């Protein structure tokens, strides 16, 4: 690009013209780039590929492999035209690609984002140049996918040219944190080979490792994950990673020895966490088909979870549908509806009201009125949840936001704690609900169930579809345009319904 | 000469960036003003949607003072106070009151009826009391 032309252009533009240019740019906004067939250039493809997310790249690669696999099966390699190509390759000692697939793919696509590399027993990701990243780097340690392979690199050996080998693969070493081996710790090949060598020199290393894995199904599952991914890596990148032969031999033989009939059941439940569309074949190979069984298990488990959740939801919805009609709650609702226009026990002090007040006007005593409805005066008729003597008045009384504390003491439960009912809102909750809100932007907080919530908040009883009652009657949830945030919806669920709830298998 | 042109370029860019920010906040002011102008009379008790509009407008006003917006907020709040005297509604204006106390309160009181002015002060005190003593 000729910068002098740009400068000359800039100097020739008056201020007005700059403004117009900027304005036009604003009006036009972002523009779209269409790629037409005539623009199908390797550089364009590379740019498009670089723009894909990791998930999209993974899906693209997977689909591409499937297509090539199908193509391979239908290709007649006896075809002279195919053979001519292969002959030319062998004649020129073409040493570029590692595999047949590489021959047909531009270098852009050679970097498989789903491959992991080995670095002294630690799994790591590769950078864009397919260099294995250091296992202690934050990109590797911070990668959530690494959890599949167990602990990440944590304990340094504390010296230059000293490398901590992964204890899951190479044993605990002297201090239990893994062998410290002398090597060039920036080179994955040298580090892994050095770890292998030290491990094989340890007496009874293999036998101890197999026993250890047989006793710890979780560790065995992680070991199998590492083995499967190493098999994938070495299938396509054996030339780059010289440790492949020896390491793979160790991993495969140990895996096959450790997977016993006794371990089947526990492994089947753990393998769904590690099996993927990419390593399923490898896992099946080293576990004698457990990979497929694990997928079946996971599918059946998911179906069972969905069915039980659905049944639980039906039971809870049935329980809530009748909540307002249950005798104690019905009496509570009638009490609070009647009390909304009364001044209870001097609560109107400091206001313009003495014995009665407008039912639609609040006097900032919502928690007091709700409690009074639940713990009525002995002289008041109707069923009650508790005795009035339990009610704390005045400055010692709880804020509305702490309503759950006293409701739980009398058998109420926050229905939002049930995953099947976490979708409920004050608007959709059936009548009979006691709704608790926190006050946002409050200068005062209360700790509720271990969480800091804005006090004093608000509490009200949903008496019907358009009655939300505390010390006043509102025709909608008292969110005050968002200044009150609902944090809990309480109901009393009868035991007869709770007995019908099933535990959702994990 | 070259330095002069470079400085001219930088000044132009700063101006243009500032202008675009101004343009954006001006359009938001207009948005809230138009929304509030559509409310002539408040029905029922107002409702959460109206409360949210007043609250968002007051929040915007707190960071982008606009006299016309302040007037509209005050006018609509007066209409709301005519049908709903609940104390907690004064919290909707809190962002504007806290940030532009003198300016906003002057406009607010000009647009509140005498009765609603008294109500406003009483309700502010009620909010303070609830913060101190709770509502149990």
C-alpha cells in the first residue's frame, strides 16, 4: 500500500468532507462480504476457517472425516487414474503429508483442534503450528476439557531441567506427586521419553499401576481417556511425536490389563464423561466394547432422568394446584384479605390511620401482616400454622426478606429449590404461594441461606390470580418495576405428595 | 505543515467520537421522552410496566441530564400519584434525585400538585423508616 497517496488524500480533504465521509459511513453501517464462486481462493478459505468457533471447527472436521471415510470406501483404488497419482507420489518421495488425508487438504485444515498431545504424561493442546503447549501454561491448565484427564500440572520439581511426570501415568515417585525426571522440560518428546525411562526402571511399576487403577475406577476412567486420545494422536502424528511407539505400548497394555469384568459396572457409569464421537472407537478397542455400552448407558440414564423429572413435576403441580384450598392456607388467605383494611395492634402508628386504612395502601408492614395471617390471635377463628405467642413484634421482628427463616420452621418449602419447578414466577405460581422478594440497591443487607440479600425486601401471599396481599392488596406481583426481586416462593407440600416424589438418578 | 495536518486529523477524530456519543445519548433521551409523553392519564394503580419506565427514565436522567426528560418524568409521576399513593413508588425517582438533587427536585415539585408534594415528602420519610426499622 502506498502511504504517500493516503497522506496526500488526507491533506486534500477539507473538514467538511471528512464529516460527510464519516456520516455516510455511519448511515451505511456494517457491510457484508459475500463470497462468490469466483472468489473461491485458498486465502479466502483460510480466512473463513479462522473465523469459525472451536465448536464449529470441531463439527466441520468431524463431518469432513466422515465424508472422506465414505469416499474412501467407495473409491476403487484399482482404478488406473488413482494409481497414477499414487505412483507419482512414491516416485518423487513425497514426504510432506503424514497421511493420505493431508494430501487432499490444504495446510489450513491440517490442524485438528480435537487432538491432544502428550507432554510427560500430561495431556495438552497444540498451538496453531502444532507445537505441544507446556502443561503448566494457563491455556492448558485453564482448559475445562482437561478435567477429563484428571489433575493438571501443579507441582514443580523446583529446578532447571527437572520435569514432574504425571503420576497417573508414571506413578507417584518418591514424594507421591509424580516422578521428577532430568530432561529438557521445553520438549514434549524428550520429557515424555525421560518419564517413560524412569518409570520402567521403577521396580514392579507396571504391576503396581494396574493394581492401582483396578482399585480406583475414577482414575482408571481418566487413564483410559488419556490412552484413547494418545491413540488418536499417534495415528495421525506419529512422525512429529517420537514417543508414540513406546508410550502407546505402555498405555494400551496397562489399560487392557486394568479393565476387568469386576470394573465393568463402575466403568460404564464413568465412561460417559470421557467418551466422545472422536475417541469412541479407541475406547471400544481398549475396553472390549465398553465405549458403546457407556453411550447406551448414558442415553438410558438421560431418558430415565427426563421421565422421573416429568413425573415429579406432575406431582408437584398437582400439589400446588390445591394449595389455596387446603384448609389452613384457605383460613390464612381469608385472614390476610380481611386484615388488609385494618390497623393491626397499633401498626398504623405514625400514619394518618388509627383503626382502619384503605386496603390498597401499604404502611410498610408487609412482613407483620403476613405473619399475623399465619400466626393469628387466639381469639381469631380459623385454622392456624402456629401459636401467636411465637410471633416477634417490633424491632426484633424479621425483615420480609428473612421470611423463609420462619416459614421453614412451620413446614413451608421454597418450591424453586425443586429443579422441576424452578421455572415458576410470581405470575405463574398457583394461589396459596407466599412470595419473598429482596430489595435491590438497598443500603442494608440480610444473609438468607448463605447469600447476602437486600433488606428489608417484601413478602406477600398470592390469594388468587390477581390478588397479591400483605399489608395492602395488589393486583400484580409487587415488583415495583424491578426494585423488588423475587427470591423464593413458599408452599406447604402435603406428605402424601412428597411420598410420590422420586429421586432423579445422577 | 505535516504536524498541523496531523493535529487537525486527531482533533477531527476526537470531535467525531464525542459527537457519536452525544448522538447516542440524545436518541435515548428522545426515546424516553416520547414514551412518557404517550401517558396522559394513569389508569388502575399504574402497574409494573409503568413503574419500570419511570425507573429507567430516572436512571438515564441521572447520567444524562435533560430538562425536558425531567419535566416528563415529573408530570407522569404526578399522574401516578393521583391513583396510587403507596410509599414505595418514590424509590422509582431515587437515581435522579440522588444525582441531581437540586435541579430535579425543583422541576419535580413544580410538576407535582400540592397534595402530591406533601404525599411525596411523607413517602420519602416512610422509605427511610422502613430501611432503618424493617417491615416485620
